[in-house]
């Protein structure tokens, strides 16, 4: 079975993970820019990170036969400092033409603060100005429902944003309907402790259909599983879903969304 | 899948998780000290499990969710704790108190 991992933070993973993903059938991995686990002290730190995502990491992935793509943006955990955000966002346009850059992401909200919302609006503006796809991170746990509503409000109020060019990630049972009803794509993130388990993800697929939904591991430096997508494919198989249905969810769907970027070519 | 197939596939795992939940509540009960807003939300969520309503997972998640709609003034921390903190008492009083004049 071949699959696309549409959200993984490979800079935080060891090369063994690339090898295991390749052996499990992964053909491409997409890496949104995210929080490093600590706040960077200057825009130069982000410049180096964007260079890592668009220059170094594709080479590391290629050693295992995997194509590597990335998204660039300022994560919401570092968005409280608006001045820093402005300086970081000013760096992004110079990277957008690089061959593995898919769009602006992961952007969004963390604690649903005014400054986070302001910086999110700035990044939506950046994406609209440069005709980029958007990948959105939704907040954690108790903040998710409120944050998802605030995010949708911003996106729906901007007439330049076409909903089919936006993926709202980390949906759960209390947010997936909001996102799909808005005409956007919804990502289900498979985490061992928070977000979504394979069984719950398959429940959502069975309840909401297989259109505009994808699965991702969002594996990073925390407790996470780079093989979560193939494990969920196995869960679908256990429930009797056909090979064609499984391939649609783990390969065709992410491909359908990502091909809207001219840089996504397998 | 039929109901029988779902039970065959998931019953033991669900039973295991339910016993873990019960043991957690026993542990909390045994421990000294006060409850906080998280346990209160937990009990509201537990009520959803025993209800005959549909969409229990969604209802449980909503029981833990922040019901407010406006952005907060500032992000004071980066992490989430799993349940919405109670609104400040002052703000609640303001909302409940009618205008002094009209």
C-alpha cells in the first residue's frame, strides 16, 4: 500500500523513521513549519529553519526514496510577539518559489489570543497575496472548538480565500463538521495520547464520508508515531473497508489537495 | 459492521479503558485535598457516557471545551490543561448585573 504522509515534522525525527515510513509504503512526506519546543530568539533562527526545510531535509528524505515537501509560516505558539511575527513573515516570500514549498502553514491559533488572531490574519493575507495553499493548525484540547470557530471566521470573511485550497488540521468529533460544512479540507491527526486515535479517525470517516478528509501523524519531538497513517489503514482493513477506499483516504485524497500547488509532483 | 462484529473487535479494549477510568476516579477520591475545575468537567463528561444520546465522543469533547467566543487578551501560557478554566468571578458578576441606569 502506498500512502502520503501530509503532516510530519521530520527535522525532529531520526533517519530510522524515514526508513520505516518508506518500508511501510510512504512515497512523500510534507512538513509544515512548527514550534521547535522553545521560542526562537530572532528572525534569523526562522531563516535558518526555513532553509533547513527547503534545502537540507529534502536531501535527507531522498536517501530513503521519499519525496519531501514543506509549508512555511510562523506557528501560533510564537505569535504573541507581533513585531517578531512581522519580521519573520517578511522572510517568507523569498522561499515560496523553492521547488518543495507547498504553501503557508502551519498557521492558526494556540490559546486564542488577540495577538495570535492578528498574526493569523497577517499570514492569511500573505497567502492570499501570493496565491498560496493554506494549512491551519487548530488549538489543543479545551481551546480547539473556540479556536476553530475563530479561524473559520477569519477565512470565510476573506473573499480571496477559496475554501477548497485550505486544510484545517487536527479536527476531532466536535470540529470536523464545522470544517467540512465550510467547504474546507479537514485533517485528522493521529496521536497516541491527544487528538485522535486510529479507531476514532475511522469512525469519523464512516460518519462523514471520505471526501475532503485526510490522515496524518504530525510526528514531532513529542509523543507521536510516524507510522500512525499505515496503522490507521490497517484499522480500516480490520473493519472491512476495501483496498480502494483505503487508498483513497491515505493516498488519493492528500494528493488531490496537494496537487493544487504546482510544486507537488510525484 | 454489525453490532456483534463491533463488540467482538472493540469490547475488551473498551472494558480495559473503562476499568482504567474507574481506577483513576478511585485514586482521586482516595487522595486528600480539593477538587478543581478539571474534575468538575470530567464528571459532566461522564454523564454523557451514561446518557442514551448519540454522538457521545462529540458531547464529551464539548464538555471539556471553552464555551466563550471572544479572543483572550493575551496568551499567558503555551499549553492546554484539558478542561476550560472557569471564567473570572468579576466578569461573571458584570454579566449578571443589570445596568445601573437606563
